[in-house]
């Protein structure tokens, strides 16, 4: 009995112990779990606190930076790292007209192009100008090749969006021209290797590649504002008169600095399309033409200088025509039998000029043309300079040259010759380089007295009742000049197609500027309302230079005069344009 009781007590104790142990274990586990939970929560709190701190620091930094002045150090460093391979070109006012910029060539590694068919389709869709045949050939060769050189930002983005690993963007430099076609016939271009290949870019190639002067731009004599105005008026003139081309040149009559040179049609020099049309030739420097009656001024200037006659010398009994060898020289319209030397130029008499040239003689006339640099190519800072056609001084050559037929020259040469005979008689050499120094003493071709007398006659051509350039008589600008209408010749035969020129000087009593306007094959413009000496007239069916080139010159002078600081309020003398009623 006792035994059983003891046994039960032992079992009870064992069970109680077990219960206590299990309870202890359970309790202990709960405590451990609770402890772990507390630790985890602490960690979360700590991490959250650290995160908040970081956000706060970052925000404070941003706010601090926003209140600081921009730091351009890095930008300057980037600029330093970019070294252009050619100098900038600017106009006389510092306006940028040519610069090297960072660019890319788009090249292709065919072995990296996964789907060539898809690639061909994408290129066709985005770049239709690229030949699919040529592209396919290049892809099949598995050699590195250029897809397109000097790509634009838009083109680069298009190619980038294709996601093609085989497209390589090769860094390079591109020569850009901000004014696109405005200076196309002057600036020229440079090639992919950054060598000048035409225009100013070629002529000054060595200077433009001088890295010692890379931060010093090449400064030209051109004025961008004036260039725009002349270009705009010439484009309008081409449209009004149905001309196939036009040209304009504004030059300082004393220094020879060219302020504007326009030849139309022009083209965007940022694109290197091959142009084979001869009509795109630089008409001012490269074009070689018979300029017609503008040569009569040279005839009269020489005769006055050599004392063969004076402006008031009367030439009596001028015939209606003169036979010279096989040729017949006649007038463009019926003129009086008796004309003074002044009137011969004012009314543009062919026969009168012939008579005066015969008084002078061939030898002196030839020497004079040579002194004016009209018989040989002119030195000028462009590669595109024309050479006058060679001719023999045979029978009738003197007579026809006296009124501008049978002799060719460039408009640039003619303008320089006008500057020489109107600026006091000193030889002028045209230039595009601003600040060019000429240490040599200027050669005097004619006397200052002769120069003044010629200027007076040129003023009469514009202001007199019978003058051929009345439409250029712009109030306040004292314009003088001479018209020239010449038939164009093809294969040695004259046609009815004309080249019309007007060379003007202003102010005529003390010429500062020479303006040459040229229209190639102009047609009559009956729709134009002309302001002719205070009267409005229209329905004019004439194509002489007085009705187109002189008219255009007048419009241009009226616009550019204020820019050139011509004083419109000066005291008028007898030779200054009178205000119309």
C-alpha cells in the first residue's frame, strides 16, 4: 500500500516537474521571441531615422546650391578641351559668319548589325536620300564604313533611337555658316579634313589653320546688315524683271574695302551639293562680261586728263552712224547733231564716244586701261577671280571699246576702276580683309581736277533731264553714275539677251562709296509703277539698264544710306539732288 502510494507521489512529482519544465521552456521561448521582436523594431526605427537624416541633408544641399551663383568652371573646362581646327570668321562688326563646332560622323560596323534587312528598312524610312543599293553593298562587305558624315542632332537622335549596336558615332568637327546662303559666293567651303577648298576659306587657308591665333577670328570688311538689304532687293528685282541672275557690289571708294558682294542665284553652303549650273558662278568676281556704256566714262576721263577736250567741248555734226571696217556703229536712239562732251556721256552717245576715242588714239587708250587694271586679272582675296578675254587691237577695236563693246572684264574690275577715277584719281585695290595695310604710296592715275570734273558729269547722268539714270536720283544722297546695256554674245555672235549694269557713286561731290548693280537677262516690267521726277508712270516696255539696274540701285541706296551715315540734312549745292515738289 505504502509502496503504491510512494509510486503515485513519484509520478505526481515527475508530472509536476515536467509541467514546470515545459512551462519554463514555453515561457522562455516567448520571452526570446519577444526579445527578438523588440530588436527588429529597434533596427527599423534606426534605419528610418538614418533615412530621414540623409533626406534632410540632401534637401539642405539642394537648397544651398540653388542659392549659389552658377559655377562655370566645368563649362570652361569643357570649352578648353574642345580645340577647333580652324579660326572663326567674322564681319567688320564682329558678327559670326563661320565657325567650327563639335559634330559626329555616323559609321557602321556590319558585323555588329544583327538584322540587316530590318536595318535597311529603318534607314530607308528615316534617311530616304541614302542609296539602298550602295548601303546594301557596304553591309555585305563587312568593312567599317560611313553611313553619313556631319550628321545633325536630329539625325543622330533618329539613328540612336534605332537601338542598333552596329551604329558608331565618330566625333569630329563641322564648319558651319550661320547665315547659310548669304555669303555663299564669298566664304566658300572647307573639306572633311578641314582644308579650305573655295572662296575665302581657301584663300586664307593657312591663316585660318594657325592654331597660335585660334582665339582671334579672321575679320572681313563685310557688313552683314547691308549684305541682307542688298540681297533682298536683288531677289525682288530678279522676280520683278524676270532676270536669270543678278549681282551687287558695295565698295569703299578710297580704301577699296568691300562692304557687300552679292551674286544670285546663291545656295546654302552648309550643304555640299555639287552645282554644275554656270548660272551659279560668282558674277561679280568670276563673271567676265561686256559691260557696255559704263566704259564711256573711261573714254571721257582719259580725254580730259590728256587735254584733248574739256567737259564743255562741243562736238559738231555728229553723224547718225559710222562705218568702221565691216561694222556699222549707230545710236540706241536719235540724238542731236551737236553735243558737248558732258552731253555725250549724259545721253550715252555711242558715236560721240567713238569720235572722242579717235582723238585720244589707241596707244594712250590701251595704256590707260592697263593702268586701271582692266586688261589683266585683278588681285583679290578669293580663288574665284575671272580673267578678261584676250583681244587684238585690230581695226575698229578702239572705236568699239570706247563705248564698252568688244572688250570684257569682271564687274569687280569695273567698280575698282570707277573708284579710281572718282576718288581723286588714286588707284584702288579691292579687299575683303579688314584692316589691310598698304605701305606702298598709292599710284595716281588721273589728277584730282579731272576726277572732280568726271564726278560732275556722272552726277548729270542721274539728275539731268536727258540723263539715262534718272530713276537713281534719290533725294538727299547726291547719286552719280553711268548705265550700261550690252547684248550678250554666244559663240562669237550677239543675241537679243542683255546684261544691264549701273555703276553709281555717292555722294558725287566727294565719293565715299561705289555701288554696282547687275541684272542678267532682264525683261520689261510694265507692272512696275516708276516714280520718275515726281511723276508716277507705268506700262513701260523697255529693258535698258536705266529702267531696271538704275531703278534697283536707287532703292538700295535709299535703304543703306542711313547705315552708311550719309547725312540727309546737309546743305544742298547746285549738284545735289533737289527735293521734288
